[in-house]
């Protein structure tokens, strides 16, 4: 067995730690392979990869893209070329959609009499990509809500008073953009895509037809029983099995950094690694 983590977030999106700090944390936790997968941005990848090299940790370029779908459907991209112009343009398009949603969320909150500003939210994000967690932190700081779950249930979640759907790329466009950049695509935390596992085989067959490479079976979101069920579905659909904690730091307590997996979990060479 060895410990890896191929799904976690830095302050470049909605995590609380710097890319360099996460590399150091991985070294401390004894991780053999790591991939920083911030939401819709590669901004932290160069610094993270550089620190991993210094620390002697095997690292893979990563990103998590929120695809357009009636429910949560996040595609992880691995081992892509970060200089690929088409991929960079695709992420820039997603960032534009994200900024549009942020403006609309802010307008709804203001209409509800909540006096937060874009600067309040940007201050919470620092240099990172602004997302709903940063709105939650701003609401907490203003004393509007007591914690992040309340911010989402009352205002920011799908049933919240200030919820705005974020337009994004379709699953087909997302997978194609990753592949054109030389990368591999993986469905993240499938439990969020469909709570009823009976629905998942059809979704996996569809995504596989679009070029999906893997399924995140080991996850901070999954029970042991769910992980085993997802592994069986991955095998049945010719998908690789991946593992990640979805660690966010202070913004999402309870997720432990690093996952124990068999050493032969993946064809590591496909991810550009020599084990």
C-alpha cells in the first residue's frame, strides 16, 4: 500500500492553503503521488509542481472542471500540457462564466438587504478564484450567518435565496479540451453526480463514449462500501480507478489529506510518472 492524493484544493480556488504549503503537508503525511486540482484554474500548478520536485514527491498537473449538467458533474484533468493555448482559452471561458455568476449572486444578496460588496468577497479569496465559499466567508464575517453550511442552506446552495446557476462547458467540451491538451479525464466524487448508484452505469457509459479515462472511487465523500461499488463499476466500464480526498483546509473540515491505495492502483506511466 502507499498514500496518494489526486484531488485537493489550494487558495488559488476555494482551499485555505497555498500550493507550496500543500506540497509540504503531503511530504509530512508521506504521500507518494500528488495532484493539485483547483476549480477551473491552473494558477497554482507551477508553484506546486516546483515545490514537489524540491521535496522529492511525484506530482501530476491537475485541475477540476465543473461541467454543465443538471446535477454536480466535475471532471478532473490530469497530466495535461499547461501551455496548451486551447486549454487555457477553455478555462478562461469558464472563468468568465464564473465571474458573471458572482455578479448575479452579489446582486441577489444586495436585493435581500445584505450589505456585502464584491471587495468583501475578493478579500476572502485573496489572489484566488472567487467562488461561493468566499461569499460564505464574507457572510460569516458580516455576522449574517454563523457558519458555511448555513450560508449555503440559506443563501448560496441550490435551494438558497441567492442561488445562481453557473453556466459552463458541456461534459463533451470539457473532456475534449482536456484530451486536446494531452491530458486524461476522470469523473470526480460520483456520489455527487447521482445519489442513486443505479443511475450511474448509464452516465458512465455516456461519459466513456466521450473519452472518459477514469472514475474517482476512493474519495473523502465516499464510504468504504461506496468505494467498492464504484470500483466494480469502473471495472465494468473499462475505467481506471483514482483516489483523492477533496481536501480544502479550513473551508471544509473533516476531510483528511491523503488516501491509502494499492501500489498498482493506476498505470502510473500514463500520468507521466516513473514509480
